[in-house]
C-alpha cells in the first residue's frame, strides 16, 4: 500500500470476489475485516470512488454475515 495512491492497485477492474481476495492478500485477515481495512485506508478521501467501492463492499459482506442471525 502506498501513501497517496490507491489502497490496492487495479481495484477499479475487480469483481467483488477478486476485490475480497486482493484485500485478504494485502491485510491477511478474514474477508470482512480485510475489506474494512481497505475502506479505512481509502477514507482520507471519503468522497472518492475507491472509498465508496471498499465501504459498499464492506457493508455487503457485513450484512451477509448476519443473515439468519437475530
């Protein structure tokens, strides 16, 4: 990861599955946590497309992890 650049190069071309795999490769955690780290790393520009991409993917993964849980 580089300061001032994208969290993960090529994120714009990733499918959701590819993005999750790239996040895990970068941060070495479980999927939701890895994607959350990507969103946090991109959060210096909260209106950026990269931040929205990672944050929206995080929300989707987080919601999926709670399906069936009440």
